[in-house]
C-alpha cells in the first residue's frame, strides 16, 4: 500500500509510562505522524471524522480491557471502505485464560491485522476466516528507557528483587508461590516491588532499581510453561534497563538471547539466566551463584551482555519498524 506516514492511534494516553505512549513516541521517531485519541472518551463518529480530516494511512487500536467505544465497528468498516488498514498490537495473553471468551464477542477482533506476542494466537487467527490476519511480534522495551543507570544501594539495598504485582491472574498461582518462596528462602535480602509489595516504580527510578539489585527474578503468565515464544515484556524491560535476569525457561528464548544449556551448566557468555519452571532447587543454585563474589565479573558480564542484546535487537524501534514494513507490503 506504500509508505505509512500518518496513523490514528486509539488507546490509553492518560499516563506517560503506558505502552501506547511508548509506541506513539517510537512511531514518531520512525518518521510517522501519530494522531492520538483517548479510548473511552471519543465517539466512533469523532474517530471517523479525524481519520478523514487528517488523511490517515492506518488505524491502530490498542484495546484496553473493559473500555468500550460504542459503534466502533463503523470505524473499521469506514477504513475498510477507504482501503485504510486497521490493526492491533497487544502484549497480553488471550488464549487459555478467562479473556479468551472475548474472541467471540469483542469488535476488537474485526481489525484487519493483529500483532501478537503469542505464536499460538497467531496460528489460531490464521486458521480462521472470521478473525484478523495474525503476525507474531514479541514485546520489547522503549528505546529511550533502554540504558543502565548508576546503582543506588543505599536507596535500594536488596540483593534479590521481583518487579510485578503479587496478586495476578487467578489462572496463574505460580506468581504467589514464587514470591513466597523467595521471601522464605532469602528473608530481608529479597524485596518485591509492585502491588502488594514495596510499591510501584516507574521511569528512571526503575532503571536505578534494576541496576542496584544483584539479581532480578522474572515471571511470565505462560500456562504450564509449554507455550513456545510467549515472553512477557518484563524480560525486555529488565534486561534493557540493566537488570540481571533469572527467568523460567520458555522454548524459543534461545532464539532471542544466549541462555544456559538445558542442564544450566554454563553461564559465561550468556545474556539471560534460566531455570526449569517450578524447580526451586535449580533457581536457588542460580541465585546463589549470582550472589557469589568469586564469580562477580562473569555475572556482571551477563548483565551487560543482556542489556546490549536488548538494545541491539529488542526495542520497540525494531519491533514497530517490522510492523510498519508488514503493513506497507500487504
């Protein structure tokens, strides 16, 4: 369809740290003009009028759960009539949890293209004529926040941290089990930041927190950890902001980062450390190794190499460049 120069972006722009703001700023860095409209505060008629007035080349809808725009299908129909591609790029899981039912009733699934971090979702979309065309696109990190800050151990003294809410999806009890195990095993050397913990941290302070901790424990809502390639954006946020990450192994991680072999028998040269899902014995071994001063140089290299890999390959600049290329060549 030719180069996309202007996008109407319907989403949540009410807070600076949300995904839509990061994506909009990334599009602009790539030379695309972005017309922002706040979901839940504009009508379908206003959206159509703005698309026509601005001469937009694409309509991007990042749907927030529970937020509705009445008659939004009229926007999608208008764009289809005018040959304007409509699409969504969502970082959340849909299949296998309660919100899967939305596939049958939410007008969000009438866009032309859906970019998903879940390969199984992409396969499902492309197997059905009544759903959008699916494209696999992993999450990433906002390039402007991809840097290693100066650590502040006085402010953030904990050796081991978890960043994320303690109360999570009811379909995912592992989060609570993991945090409780870390608390019992490491006492005041561990801290959880986020809902139910020491509070939520955003922006530059999050980079300082990650740089200050000796190790960051990760988690992804990946049912039974048998869903290949489904990686939380926290993996890229942690490494991009300078954290040394230990994360349960998910098939496909080795295509994005250098990780230990299946036995966890090597670390030097890795970019992210992994352990078998639910194997707290292996996790303990990995954490204790990261706390061992005798191998601190090797461990610090893992931190730096993980950051460099993310900055090179896994920012939203790379992700949205690929997205635009797909839309432009459809």
